[in-house]
C-alpha cells in the first residue's frame, strides 16, 4: 500500500461505474480543473454508455480519461471506440488502471 505521503498532490481520481451521474462527473471535473487539479477518470460497468453522450466532450482536455475495455465490449460497444472523443486506443484499459488511480491519487471519488 502506498503511504499518504506517496500520493500525488493536487490529484483527483474519479471512478464512474453507473450511467446515472454524468452531470455530477462533469461538474466535479470542471470545478477541480478550475482549481488546477489533475483529474483522472475511469469509466467501467454501465458507465461506458456515458462515453457516447454529447456531454462527454465537456471532460476532454480537463481530465485524463480511461475506459474499461472489458465493460465496453461486454455492453456491445466494441467497434464504436472511434466515437468516443478524446480517448485513444491505449485509453481503453483494464481494471489495473483503476487500481493505479486508487493507489496514486490524493483524492478518489466513486459515482
């Protein structure tokens, strides 16, 4: 386990595992970004559907975005990766990315 002193100062990790809270995620990201925080967001489970909403564009440039590749495929979205703005091939990741965020982010929020 990483000691609190080893956490990256000024960082916020956000785990999004529900498709119900897009406005909350966008508003929190905007507020953190406005305060010069580094924001990292990981979308998993049914939250992968949020990546196809127009509001998802509001996160681009304000946060590092990662998507659970297994969830994206499991929900039948394979082949639509190019429709997700601001996310490249390497941003489709495993749960190891989520674990990394838990270990390194100064603050961590779950939706």
